[in-house]
C-alpha cells in the first residue's frame, strides 16, 4: 500500500512523518476548528460551501487562516493528486497555533488530511436510532474540534441501545454531535434554528421542494417530537438518514418514511449533478 500524505501548512508530508509541536493550543487546550467534506470520483462535494463555513468558524474564534480560498483549494487538490484517492473524506483543521504560555493564540497551523470513504448505500433502509440527552454545545455556530461531550457519552449511547445521541436544551431539540436533525409533522419538514451548527447537507435540504409540504427552520420540543410522523438526520457522511427510533420509541411506524426517502433521492441527485 502506498504511503498516505498529509498537508501541513500546504507542505505535503507522509502521514508517518506528520507532526506539530506539543505547545500548539489544539493539544494544550483543545482550541481549534475544522471542516469535513467528501470526494466522489475525485470531485470534492460542495467544497465552496465548506470553505464558507471554515472561514466563518475561523473568524468567530478569532483565528486567522494564512491562506486565501484559492491557495486552500490548491492545497486540497495537491493532496488529492498525491494520494490518488478518488472516494474519500477530507478534513481541514486550523489549530490555535504554538503558544509559549499555553493560553495565548499563536500563528495557526493548517492541517489537511484525507482518508478513504465510501457511502454505505444500504444505510438508508437500515436507518438509525437515537437517545436524547440534555446538553447545549458551547459556541454552537462554530465547527470546533471540541467533541468532549459526544465522546464522553459513547457508553451512555451503548447502554441505551442507540446509534447516536440527540441533544436537547431543557426540552428544546438541537442536534446530534455530527449531524443536524429534522422532523416531519403536519405537512411540515422542520429543523431547529437556534444554537446549532448549520450543516451543509441541512442547507441543501432546506432549499428543496416537496409537494404539499413546507420546509422550515423552527424550534420545537421533545413533546412535539413525540408526535412526529417521520424524523431524519443530515450530514456529509450520512446524506439524509431516517431516524426509526428515539429513546426506545418508534418514530411513526418505525420504518423509513416516504418524505425522508424523497428528500434523500433529491439529495443524491444533487450530488450526482456535481
């Protein structure tokens, strides 16, 4: 197997040789941002949208990306060409930089990684199950590298025989750690609008059209969710994925819903059009 390469500050190095100093704030304090996209047949999917969010996250966290969009795109292309991995996941990380006192922001380091990724075409019909948990992510509009709660809750998720966790803030539905959430109820397709990370796949779904249904951003409660006809999550890796069960209770009839299926078909077609 050929050695895999990583880009560090636009310089390509073999994965085994990739390193940043331990004084970086990403290590010392978990301070940094990232974004993630997939490539299909060598084409990055929605890369400009991901760049928009990446640059906005940096701005909100007070970090300076030392490269313009063209330079960042060239760095991604160079990495893809070097690794020759047409179907993949690409993550770009911006760290807090080397910090002499372990607290002051330094000059950020830009790290771009690539790993194999193939979408599981059987995932839709299998669906997913969630367990709820009362938690509000800090700095929710920023895609930070802070996944402390999500990782800490892995045993809780397993104990509840679920695949993932759905956060709520004192009863107000928010999001999953790595996906946005929607419910279908009373001819409406609804995604929470407050204190969430606004995902790229979510934005595409919000722009779709379904006959006789409205698609809206609107906050709703656990009580509202209990009466949902369908529910689904959206993300770059999961596309549009039906939620069949929440807290051990079936959503609707416990099978992938027709509206969710229609939205997934529209999203798949959107990706295929490039």
